[in-house]
C-alpha cells in the first residue's frame, strides 16, 4: 500500500511512502515553510 504526504497550506503532494494501508498525512512543503514566502503573501 501507499501513503501520501500533502501540504496543509497549498494541498500539493510532497511525497509518497510505503505504509501498511492507504494513508494521508499533512505537513508543510518547502515553499510554504519558507518564511520569505509567507512575508510576500501579506
């Protein structure tokens, strides 16, 4: 089976990983975790 890591801010797929069942985990991608990116959006 496969798991997917999804960005909680922009909802893009970050990576896939092996898991015992189909799983979706949320984190932050490189673009959304960059402080400069956040400041530009304000």
